[in-house]
């Protein structure tokens, strides 16, 4: 079977099948991340792709879904309106499976919030057990690690109080807890300590998934990563020439870990995309130069299209032909003058129901 026939067969396949072949074949990985393939795949599998935008208006959180590719099922609007009432906040996502982790801070039930796993396209959700510790949450991460049967894990990082362990009085130390859908319980792991004088970057608190790892960027440009298989931490260095750079951002590109760095070229703002060659490697490759047209890169839905955004605009920019497409934001309360930050959660999702731990 030639490669074209094989790619055509894969265009009928769900994400769980695509990911297996992407890991095995470099050409397959590149061709199945093109915008032309993804549009065909979304159409043939009745799926959608886009972003959940989360923003605040007068201290109230709102979210809205902006569709980028695919055909939305007839009469179906993707939103979080099906979740229990309260102050619902998206905290993490598994983009390729269309799964969100939300936290609902319901005042009527005290200060301890509800943790909710959900699939917006099918309007399914499940309230999870609360973590064992009540420390201040610093970061959350989610990853689907099995599709048949469906299995996911969650990592929670929270501040370690000084009074609990005085030997952690110099470096930033986190309490680590993992939730496994199989045991349906939280488990506390060994505390994780950052390097000296390092902090978790507040503007990079949402992790980037790549090959079974979740990655965060620290204020000293160190990449920390958590492996869900071994439940251990490790470090990955950034490109040497970016070690002292400002305003770096982690991203995902063709399923690999990427870094976006900003610079000026002949008086014009542009961005460089660096990609890590392999999971355990330290070699970074500069694969793209992005003319961001005064906007900010927020993600790559494909390997030839970058998503650019500003406070009142989000668009798809084709890096091959230079064409851009504005995406429609359908949110009556979306008023840029009333908020300062927007968080973008990329989503690829079908409309097939799943079993959240058989519940």
C-alpha cells in the first residue's frame, strides 16, 4: 500500500488511531498534521476543532467556544452550560480528545471547590473526589492515557506551607497529587522542588502535552516535565541561545514540544518556533519564522496554520501562502474593554460518548 492510500485511510480514523501511527512514522506524522488532512479528517469523523476562550468580565468568568475547522453537528452548540451552576473555571484540557478539567467554586458548599471532568461535545460530565490536601492550587494538568477502556490522569501542584516541612525554606516546593480514573482517587506523591531561585511562570501555568509528558516553563527558562507513566519529574533545557530570553512561551507542534520566542526583524515584530527533536533529547530545531502582524501566537491547530490573537480578535494565519481567516467569536458578553487576559484551550473533538470510569 502506498503512502497516499494509507493517509486516505487514516483520514477516516479517530484521534486515538491517528496518534498511534503518528508515533511510528515521521512522514505520516507530518502529513496528518497538515490543515488539508485535518479538515478532511474532521469532516469524515464528524468532529470539530477550535478553542475555548476563557475571560473575565467584572470579576465573573466566562467561556465561549470558537470553531476553527470541521462541521458542527446540526443544532448542537458547544459550551459549558450543561455543567452544574456555580463559578466554573477551565483549568486544563486534553486537546486531542476534547476533554476538559474544570473547577467549580460553589460558595454554598464552602471554600473547597468541585473538580469536574467533562466532554463538551457530548455534554457529559463527572464530579470527581476532592483532593486530600487543601493547599492553594498552583497548577493542574490533564492527560488521557488510554481510549479502550477510557482512562485519564490529573496532576495537581499546590503550595507547600512552610510550617509543614522547614527544610523547604529556600527553594520553591510543590505538593504533588495525582488522580487516576482507574482507582478513582487522589494519591500524594513526593514533593517536587524547583531549582534555586526559580519559580513557576504565572503566564505559562497551563501545561503543554507531548508524548506522555506535561511540560511547564519556569521564570528562569527551565522546562519541567511530568511523566504520567512513571509519575516522576525531570528537566529539559531550552535552546542555549534562548536561555536568557524574555517572553518565551511553550506550545505544541506536530505533537512535539515547541517554544515560541519573540524578536524584531528589520523593525518588524516576528516570532520563531523551536521544536524539540525527541522526547528525551536536548536538540532543538528552529522550524518556522512567523510574521505575527502585531498579534500573539496562541497555538498551532496544524503544521501550516498558526492561530494569532489579540484582545478582540482571533484568526488563522496560513504560513505557506500568507492568507489569514478571522474566526467568529459568538459571545454576547465578550467585551474586550472589560477584561485584560484571555486563556485559550485548543480542542479537537468528536461527538462519540465516552465512559468516565464506567460511570
